């Protein structure tokens, strides 16, 4: 028989990742600048030991409840793009489109904001960089673009090194703080200008966002060699490690400074480091911040490109962004994500974007939990290498907490919540135009 030769297969994502990378991804995504700042904000709202440590334990509990759902999703149907593929299986194209696009935009804005934060901290560490935060931020993003372009193994190497460095630095800081004498306990009382329940909700918002991103191994689901085993383990191992570090760091700082002294401190870990190391303590903490944030940006680079790759593969993006190089990097998606991040960086609009889309971060939690109920109903026989512990009760509790948290986010920031609703409304005609007028690409 004669005929035209079959076209070469389109290169795809490589299955080369293992548990070590998954744990590094989870730790690297979670531990950023938040834990070095949030304790002071929580202490200002709830400066009593029971309430202060209570919200941290409650935040960890909510994270573990969420982890059971993310772990089941990730092990059952590992895919690129985080929550987007599951939302599509559970609820169809439009809800998945909304989840995917808002996740992608939030990731791009986060890249810009985090890179700029490194630029600002760099000036205090290297005086020659003072006032050049924009240039430093741009150089950071270009450097990570080049590194990730080399392939997924280079990405994994960067992530594993930065995660070990930031985790090790926190362990050393905690151990050193415990060697110092404890501060005299101060008189503590809850804030009187806010109802207690409002103060708890506001404090919980900060804590939950500080724990957020433990589920990042799901973004590389298609690239794990054994996703059914490694994704749940990576989520739970990284979350357990982060929880222990967070609780120990809070105990150490409270012991060293006391809750009244912590209250309202915008960079409470730096205050602790100054007490520990003197004037050089601030520089040491800024170096820690730079390393921590660098690892976080690396995870966001990976996640954003995989979300866009997945959207394009399902013909929900106007440009074909399915190209993958020999190293396993979705290059077109990576370039487009970096370009949008540079737009946010140069326009200075990323803070507004992140604030507006923060409501969608919470909404994504809710969709994840509801998708678990939906997929258990419509795909009961599908193999599930990991099944959510305590289902349906733990998942129902997570749904209830997410609803309360969503109400709290809207209540505490109604301006950006209204903008988020505007984005939600605009997504309907945008989705319709994409489906009607964008040239479809052939299925992969």
C-alpha cells in the first residue's frame, strides 16, 4: 500500500518528575514572604495566645481538609493546568474556562509582583541596586525564562535547591531564636474596634493565604512518572513540613518578642532577626526573602505555562500554545505567560489584578471541593489511587469553611469583589467569542 506518510507526533510534556520534585514544588510554592510578615498582622487582630495560635491551627486544618480533595483529583486524573482539567470534567467548558483564565492571569500578575519584591529587597542587600527594582525584577524573570526553557529537569533542579535553602534557613532561624532568652509576657487583649468574629475572619484570611499553594504538585500532574502515588504524597509531605515550620516559627517569635510587641509589625521576622543578630539581622532576613521568593516565582512560572498549555490544547485560547521543546517545556505558553507578566510589571497594575482575582482564589477552592462531589457521582467506577480521607464529611466541612471564607473576602474588600464580579460577567461574552470565532486547532 502506498500513501502519504503519517505526520510526526507532536512533542508533549515529559514524564520525568518524581516525589522529591513534588515535595520541593509544594514547599517552594507555599513558603514565600507571607510567613515572615503575617504573624504581626494576626497578632494585631488577635493578641492573645489562645486566639493567635488557634487561627494558625485552624488554617492548617483547613489546608489538610483541602489537601484530601486535591490529592484525590491529582491522583485520579493527573493533568496539566491545576484545577482547570478537573473543573472541565466535572462542570463543562465554561466553568473550566473561567477557572483556567483567572488562574492564569493571577499567576502572571503574581510573577510580576514577586519579582518586583525581590528587586526592592535587593537594594538593601546590594547598595548598587538601590532604586533599580524594576530592572532587577525584569532580569529575574528573564533569567528564569531562560532556565525553564532548557527543560523540566532544569526547572526541577532550581526548585529542589531553593526549597532546601529556604527550609534550611527557617530551621536555623527557629533554632537560633530558641537559644535567646524569652521576652517578659505582656498584657494582651483582643482589638476593641472590631467584633471578635470579624477579627477572627480577617486573621484567618491572612493565615489561609499564607498556607495557600500546597497543592502546586497538581500543575505538573502529566509530568510525574507515578502520579497516582507521588502527587498525594507530595501534597501531604510538603504541607506537613510547612505546618511544622510555621508553628515552630510562630512559637519562637512569640517567645522572643511577646504578642504585644509583635502586633502590627509589618516584618516581624526581621525584628526577631535583629534581636538575634543585631543590625546585620535585617540583611540576613532580606537574603532569606530573596531566596524564598525566587523559589516561589519558579513554581509560578511552571504553573502559568502549564495552565495556558492546557487551555490551548482544549481550544480555549486564541493562540496555539501547545508547542513543547525537547526538554519538555511548553515554550509558546512560557513565552506568552512571561510577556503578560512583563505587561503587569511595566504597567504597575498587578496589585489591583491580584486583589481583584483573590476572590477567584477562594472560589477555586470551592470549585475543587464541589468537583469532588460531582466526579464521585458521575464517575463512580473510575480508579482512584487515593481517596479523600473522611469523605463526604471532611469535604462538606471544607465546602462550609470555603463559603464562609468567600463571604469574608467579599465583606472585607467589597471594591475588589465587585471588580471580580465584573470579570465574571465579562467572561461570558469572551467565552462565546472564543468558541465562535477563534480558528479551531486539530486535536492533539
